[in-house]
């Protein structure tokens, strides 16, 4: 870590000392600084179909401010570079230069093990909803061992129900009025909460050594397909019930956070069921 960065984090820690959540700030505390940086290194911001390149630039800027070094874009065409760079600064154009680009969310998040969706609305289909603080409380013990994607939707309509389905948790930022925030401002609030959450946790001297490596998103999506296939082979439900039940199963298993070997076990179990129905 660069010397000036280390200095900045020390300064941040002393600012945070005013927080009621913080315990003693001492020399040992600053030993966790490297950890804070490596933890933020496990986080990526995923912007799904953003309409305005200026919002991408502004999101890149705040993400870099908070120590996030990976920006992923999901969309049909690569956005206008000039318009994106207008709202970034020369310190963080590296995030725009290295921005990854995917046509769909499934491929964009395939390698991630913990997916957090964000939504301005709490519709009927939108379960697993929590506040930023609660989401971060659940995420922090997992973060050191698991790549985490923070997913944000388009300015006009937000993430679709299908896109929210792949998330382990969904966060709504509480507002007094008009639930919908500007995209880059939503990125700012979530990134800030995460960064300060990590610093506070270091100050509590919590260790991340018990963090379990969870299955990656592509392993889970294969498992859900296999579960549905097995249920269909058993004629377990009526046709119109599969959508509802699969969403429940996703919510339940997604919330738990399965490990790769547990996914293999469930897939093996489904395979046996399918073989059995073939006999
Ligand atoms: N009109 C859309 C809001 C889109 S705002 C809707 O009603 O859903 C663009 C994106 O910013 C959202 O998809 C979400 O990722 C984020 N966002 C905006 N307001 C938010 C809030 N209150 N809580 C969480 N995320 C929010």
C-alpha cells in the first residue's frame, strides 16, 4: 500500500472514532488497514444497462474514493468514453479504462459468490430486502473469502425481477421522500457504508479467519436449473407453480450461502432423483 494511502486510512480511522460503534483506536487497530484495503479489493460495482454515461463516470469516481477497484458494465453497447470521463477525475479514470463489459448479468456475475442487488422499490417479488447497515453486517464475515458484486439498475426502471432473482440479498436505502436516488448517489451510499463498516470492524479487532468460501454464482445457477428439472421430472408441482416455488427455493438457499461442495451434494441428489424417474 502506498504511504499516502496508509496515512489517509489512519485519518479515516480517527474520524470514525467519533462513531458510537467504535471502540479504542490504538496502534493495533491500524494493523488492520491492509486488511481493509484487501477486503475492498474483493468488491466490484456492477452497473446494469445505465442510460447516462455521466452516471458511470460519477459511480467510478466514488467507487475509487472508497477503495473499490473493479467496475463491471452490463449492456448492449459500450458507452461514450468522453461523456463518462467528464464526471470522473484523472485519479480514477483507471476504473473506466479497465471496466469490464458483458451482454448479460448472468455472465457478469458468474465468478462472484455473494451478490447484493439494490432497489428503490420493495415490490411483492422483491424479497430478502434489508437496509444498507444490515446488509453490510451480514456481508462482512463473508467478504475476505468471497468475491462480492454490488449490483445497480438502470435509471428509468431499476433491476428487473429476473435480475433481482440472482441476488443473495437486496438492499433499499431508506429515504424520507421519493424512494428513487440518482444511480451514482446510490453507489456512493452503499460504497461508503461498506468502507466505513470494514474500518469499524477492524477497530473491533474482529478477525476474518472463519470466513467460508461460498459457491460461485455460475455453480448456483446450474444447481437451480437442475433442481427445477428434477421437480418437473417428478411432476412435483402444477405448471404455473414452478416460478413461485423456484423463487422461494432461490431465496432460501441464496440467503444461507452454500459452499461449493454443498452445491455438488444437492446436484448429485437431484441427479439421482432424475435417474430414478428414468427407471
Ligand atoms: N425508477 C427506478 C429507480 C432507478 S434509480 C425504480 O423505481 O426502481 C437507479 C438505480 O439506483 C436503482 O436501480 C438502484 O440500483 C439504485 N437506487 C436508487 N434509489 C435507491 C434506493 N432508495 N435504494 C437502493 N438503491 C437505489
